[in-house]
C-alpha cells in the first residue's frame, strides 16, 4: 500500500468513525443511520488485497463494536467473514463499477444482519431479536445503499484508487 493510499484510508476511517459515532446521532433523528465502516470494508474488499484487507476488515468491525457498545467481537467476526466472501469473488467482477459497489454494500448489509443474528442466536439469550432485526432490515438496507451511492459520486471514487 502506498503512503498516499494509507493516509487516505486512515483519514476516511477516522472521518467515518467521527460521523458515525458523534455527528450522525445528534443530527439524524431516525433510528437508522448509515454503517460507514461497512461501506469502507466493502470498498477494501472490492479494491484491496487479502494481506492488507483482512486485518483491516477485522479492525473495522472491532472499531464498530467499540463505538456501538454492544457485544465486543460480534461485528469484527461478521466483517471478517463478509470481507473474505466478497474478496473471493471480487477478482471475477468488474470491481470499479459504481453499480456493483452499491449492490455489494446492500448484500453485505444483509450478510451483516444475518451473521449478527446467527451469532446472537447461538451465543446469547436475546428474546425477540429476530423480529427487531427483521423489521429494521429494509430501512437499514436503504440507508446503506444511499450512503454507498453518495460515495460513488465523489471524484476520487471514479478514478483508480490504489489501496493494495
């Protein structure tokens, strides 16, 4: 990874954490906010390498767990599994496509919710979690897809960004 790519990645992760943890909860009154760390992880899965992306996907999930205040390690494991799945098929796809990016973020959102539900079902006794996750799935999908589509409008997204 080049220094410029690493600096851009660190700045985008810090900005996403600040937006997701402190700015959006104050200014967005709805329960559903975009999962910016998931969007960054999907970008890394489509355009990054296994060597740099695998620990970063795990760290992004762990960072989301730290700031969400829920079970530590839940999103870290889910982000890692989703990263490995997307990365295994990313070489067969046109990874620079904006439409593919939005579709992949949508699929990763479904995978993240399903993975979190499965882990909570197996390892925690949380009654009623299925219905609350199912009711919130569609708005969460729409908000994440909207955030991903806004990201594709940035001029640096359409250029070839080297993250590997």
